[in-house]
C-alpha cells in the first residue's frame, strides 16, 4: 500500500493506493472527478482512497492526477507484465488505450475535455508510463472521457500484473544517485 499526502497553497490531497482490489472511497468535492477516479480504480482493479480539496477545479484535477501517478509508480511491481491495452465502447464512443509502465514517461492523446486530457497526461508522466489514448469516435464528451478512463484502467490492470521476470531486453535497470 502506498499512502501520500500532498499539500500546497492550492490543494490538499491525501491518497492511498493498493495494487490489489480493495475499498474505493473518493471525496474531492468535484462529482465528475470522483466518478472518474472510482471508475479508474475499479477498472484497474486497485484499492483507492482519496480525500482532496482545491481552490480551482483545474488545480484539483491536475494535482490529484500527479499524486495518483506517483502512487501508481510505487505500486508497479519490478516484474510487472509492463504492457497493457484495451478498447472500450460506451454508447456512441469508442476509445483505445495502450500503456507501458516501464519507466518512460510520455502521453499521447486528445480527449475532448482539456482538463481530462491533462489529467491523463499528469497521471502518465508522474507514473513514469507511456500512455496513448486514441478516440476512434464519439459525440458525447462524458462518454468519450469515461471510455478513455475505463480503457486506461483496463490497460493498467493488465500492465501491472506480476510476471515471472523483468520484462525488458535491458533486464533490471539499477540507478544510484551519487553524492560528490
């Protein structure tokens, strides 16, 4: 389990994440953000508790994504399956997500909501993951964003599964910070 508290002048966030399914309890004061966080956790198969407040909706959504990405980064097993992908239909919307949790941060996507596009970017970069989200079709912004969050969650579930070995041609990467 990873527990994080992040406090700034703009936001106060307390978050805990478990790699296995567990309770999901989210309170941010933003009903749609709560819905997307619960959805992401459920589809990723993780336990999540979030208690957050913020001065602006943008700061709240961005900072929660930052903290969530950092928590996911700590929960990724060394011998994770590493890659995951999913395609989710939701009414008229169809969205694909593909992720690599191997430590190379990048986000490519364009959801019809700049806030939730930024949410996924902040999540991926802080997780150290490559995340691509492709909207094949969709008219209703809610449906497109939710399908993108669900596809990301399912892809994460797959990528975070524990495997038998480090899934990389490099093997394990050892990194030491040396003092001069």
